[in-house]
């Protein structure tokens, strides 16, 4: 659905038959539900439409085993947009750096994760999309911040993006050895060395009581140097990420 790439437009061709789209969702789910390493990602960088919801419901009623999220527009999450959809079993969080992108007036990564944790107590959430490498004036440090904010902010996962790999342009072979990718290799190695699934975000400031920087409530730019922390319930492990220069 993003950027007029064709998928949503095909579903919305007139006359758009909602029942036909629903049946197509069932067909797709039947084709792929046997694979164990699968997460359904309905939508596609846009707010919900009757067509995209019909497709998602067709998938969900055919395969209720795999996790299913909805990829909304930037600045929103799945549960924020679709709080009453029972087929939603995973929430996709999606936001950018408001201080670096004047066209975006949404929350920082850590702010959106905090708000998602307050609102959503029933299903896990992942940082499904934030700033890609080589777009929106990013720096490699920004890419690392996004990853560690996600890990320590209560997210169950983090997706890294690179513009050349996303578009599969002629430079994509060189994109696998970029500074951002190298940083994610280190991040992945660190995550695999700890019980990340036991971490609880330190929003109450019991592990890290002061000196965290300015929290961005999502209403104004700033807060890029905000430090996040998390710990395991048994007190055996505490982690703090200090994103300062």
C-alpha cells in the first residue's frame, strides 16, 4: 500500500468486491499457513481501509496459528488504530525522528513504545518500522538508538531497514556491508547473549533514577539523547543505553 506501489490500488479497483477480497485473503492464508516461520503483516504503510481489513479478516479466519499485525501509517500502532479487532495478535509500532524530519510530527521511538505499553496490555508489540539507512537525514547513531530504544522500551522485536535493499536498486549488493548493517550485527550479537525476553522497561525509574535526558511526549521535536533502561525481574541483569555524543 505504500507510495502507490500498486497493491492497494488493485484491491480498490471498481467495482471493489469486499467478499472477493475476503476470499482472496483466505486463499493466500491456505497457501502459506503450513510454514512455521511466518508472521502476517496486513496493511502496508497506510491506515486501514475496507479492502485491507477484508483481506486481513480472510487471512485470520483461515489461519489463527500465526501472529498477525497491521502495518499502519507512521506515527501509529496496530492497537491504536484497531483496538477492537480480535484477529490482531501482534502490534506493529511505527514512527520516526521528529527532530530530524520536519514533515513528521509524531513521537520518538521510546515515546511510542511507552504509550503502547500503557494502552496495550494483551498482545506483544514490535518496532516494525522507523528510519531506514540512507533516508530522512539519518546517521548511523540514529539507527543504533532506534534498536536499543526498542530493546529496552518493552518491544518484542526490532526491524532494521536500508533504502537500497528496500528498493532493490542497482546499489543493493553494496548495502549489505554498510555501517548500519554492521551496527545491527553487533546489536544482534548482544541481544542473543542475554535473556532479552525477560527484560522489563524501567519506566518507573527504579533502575536508572536520574540523568536520563528529556522525554519527548510526542508533541514537539527533541529528546534524541534520552536514555532507556531495562532489567530482569530477578534483578540479575540491568541494561542502560546512553545515546549521547
